[in-house]
C-alpha cells in the first residue's frame, strides 16, 4: 500500500481533499483509481488508512477509514549536525540519515564548508532538502518527519543546548570505545568534504564532544552519517 505525507489534519470518518503533491504522485503518476487505498501521515503521530472516493481533473477526495496510533521511530534520538556540501552529496546524506532514523538535522557551516546559505535567499534549497526528508519517510515507513534546520555556524551550534552525549567523527584521532557509555539521546557532528580542522575538533572536544574514529578509513561526508547511524541502530536495536 503506498504511503504519503500530507500537510493537513486527518480524522477517522471524514472526507479529505488531497494536497497537490499527493494528488500528483498518487493519481497522476501512479494512476490510482477510485476504491484504491493508501496510508497517509501528517507528522503529528500515527497514520491513517484512506480510500480514494472521488477524482476530478485537478483534485481528489479520500475517506479516512482507520487510524493506527503507532509512531514509527528508532529507539534512539539523534540530532545530526551536518556541515553542508554541494550537489548530490547533501541530498544523499539527508536521504540516508532519515532512512536510518535521524531525529533532526542541523545544517552547519565550517572553515572548509563548500557552500553558504542565507535563509531568506535560499528557502527553496531548504524546502528541497525537507522534501527529501519527507520522501525518505514515505519510502522507509517512518511517520515522524525529521526537521531540516536552517544553517548555523559550527561555533554557534557548539554553544547551543545539545544532548548530553556528544560524538564527533574525527578520523585519525585516538580511537576510544565511545559506544560503551553512549545514551539514547545524542548529538552527532560530521564535517565537510575536507574534514573539520584540528581547531574545530578541539573546540568541539571542549564542548563535550568525544572523538569517534570509525575504523581505519576516512569516510566521505555523505557516507559518514550512513555508517555512524547504522552502527547506532545495531547498538540500540
């Protein structure tokens, strides 16, 4: 059964008009017909089973039949601080991080960051990344969509309120068994393609971040969240 995120209120035994996005994907692309069913979720908790009851040229109506209160989330909460990168690398990092259960993604800039965004001028880019997070939730079965937060400098983020457990991926640093005492509520910092500078890593250490060296290889910035979150999934689930 297809799954779609919809930005509207949902309630059992009501009729709901599909948003333009869901209408296009389900009716126009997948060619859904009256009587077909889908699962809708709006990020407010749980998910709804709906049936397509009416289709017109530019819109469609569904009846909400059932509600499942389940919240499909991981058993741990991760705030990912991801230094931005250009092109498809950032899209990939966000998509895979969401599929692996990240709770929230804070976009960051750093000394070697390849790009800079200003929220007022680059809302389309932020909307694009949020759309990737939504699509990832639709695909993988999660129904609480992680928020993609507007960029902060690494310095600003390090001085903000963060979870007690804090990890920074720092290749070639002294390897410590960081997972021995890690909690289920944590912050994870990942640098840009050129890596975090020694000064930035030291600053993170002073703010309570523990160096996490995963093996002997230096991972690409878009690969690092995949590997780190996979390990955390294995540990907690």
